[in-house]
């Protein structure tokens, strides 16, 4: 058969979203899918900015049918502070909701949509070869992959969406920069988990060891803990033991999990902060976790993966395959944009980790208490809307909002007060 212009490695949200968008434009695309998927995946809680992408793909109704409606997120602090955010505050900017999704089924829906639109899937683990100095194809498929896909020539464009395997970076020896935290996450699904919050509300709880999440799914609860490395052994030697002890001994969890029954295996993830030093080259690009990932706090991962797919699709659809120079310019801009996305999300997440958001929240409430009236109420609503819009993915990259948040925190808070609200780190 004639070779396709685009080959995608990996059939997760990034790869399948890109395949669907290209196939809809009648651009031939082949996806290599090794079908190796764990029963559970992190990234079950979506942000509102994902909803427009689901609508573009034409699958929001399908996602809604398997998911739990998510109205917002609550943060429960060990210092008796509770912060409750509702997505209604982003009305007019984004949809005022998101979904909590069973990730394997969610991924399957996007994959099936790509097939419906004409993308071809090859059940094979992709392998690449490096061609240093090649101005058009720095990476190519190996002979076994070409044969498995029935291709008689190399593709014009290769997209690495294979997740943390980082096939392109490993093949080319591209290093990555890791974040400052050395956390480890353990999580599982439970039945009969009490949830004294609005239905579907995601709950983040701060602890002395790190933090935990509760994500209500359609018929069960996803519960996980993120433990800084120097405190992990205190809670046991395995993820199973650590989850059980934390649920039994942490006061803010024990009262809601008395009848909880674990119904899945315990899964463990580590090193949540990483970004490649280079994300594209002649004839290839890395997207999603293959390029970089931030942190599970605020749940930006699936959005960043799908947003990367959208941006690469735009490069291709606008004529990026018509020449190496055109493709290179488009991918250079796409990588800059994704680095800015990741940087902006990391800034916001750091505010939650180092206690500045909690301190800021308290300072705003104190301002309203001391100076009640129209002005203070307006300022508080404005601050909450800006913060919610950034955490929803709507204005995360906004230079104005980022400066506004930075300077507002500086004016209204003191570093010493923020420290006591920080999440412990290694």
C-alpha cells in the first residue's frame, strides 16, 4: 500500500485525539497500539477545558454516559481550612462542569472515535531508529514496524504519543528535566466510600505525609495518596499497606471510609514532574506524557495531552506536511506553546504545594470580614473567578492573570503564614 503521511505511536488520549482530528480531514493516519493498558490509570478527573475538545470530537455524550458529573473541587487542609471551588464561576469562559472518568473506558471512546473517522490502528509496539543529521527524517520506523503496518516506505511525519515510554527521546538520547518533588502515589478503587460533599465533587486533602485525592466515579470512588519519599516507610512497605493504614488512621479519612471496600489492585506511580529538553525534530514530534508531565495536583494531565494533539493537528491541517521547513516552523511554535502551558500549570500547582493559595484564600476572607461591603465582595469574587478560570484550563497561560495572582498573593499574604499551609516535600 502507499505510505501514509502521518504515523502515531500510542493510542492514549493524545494519540487517539490527534488521529481522530486528522482522519476527519481525510489525512491518512496509522496508529501503532501495543494494547498494553493497566486496569487503572491516573488522570480520572478532567478539567472544564477538556469539554470543548470532547465536543469537537463529537463524543461528549458518550463520555457523559460512563462518567460522573464533576461540579468542582474542594481542598481540605490539616489546619482546619476548607476551600470549595465550583466551576459555575467560569460561566461564559468555559463549560461550568467537567467529568470524572474511568480512564480505560474513556481512552477507548476516543480510540473508537478515531476508528470511526477512518484512522487505521496496527496492533504492534512501535520501534524507532535514529538518523542523525537527516534534514527530513531524524527518526524512522524500523523494518518490523513497517512490515506490521503493511507500509512500503517511511512516513512523512512521526508523532510519539507513547506516554512515559518516551520512545523518541530514548531513541535520540534526549535528556529531560525533572521537578523538585520526589513523591510517590498509590491508588485504588473502592465501594461504599462515604462522600459528604456535593455529588461528583473532587476532594483534595492535605496531610502531614503529603496529600490524598477522592474522585467519585459512576459506581465507585478513586482514592489515592501522594506521599513524599522521606515519609513513605512510616506508612508501610507496600502501596497496599500504606493505603490501608492511611485510611484507618488519618482522621479526615477514617470517618468516611469505615465501610469502604477496595475492589481493585493498588497501583503505584512515581516521578510526576518531567519535561524533555527537546520535543521535536525533522519529521517528528512528541506529545502528551512523551513530551512532559506536570503533577496530578489540579488534574491537568489529560487536558495537556489532548491540547497537544489539537495543536499538532492544526500544524498538519494548515499545510505542515508540504515541506520540511513548513513543518519545522509549525512544530517549533507548537513546542513553545506546550512549554508555556506546562510552565503555567506548574506555577499554579506550586502555589497549592507551598501554601500560598491557602494563605491567599484566608487573607481574602479576612479582608471581607474587616471591610465588608460592595468593594471587598467584588474583589473576592474577582479573585475567585480568576483562580477558578486558571485551575479550569481557561486562562492558565494568561499573562495578565498570572501577574495578577502573583502580585495579589504578594500584597495580601506573608511568606511565614504560607509555610504552615504547605504540602510536605522530600
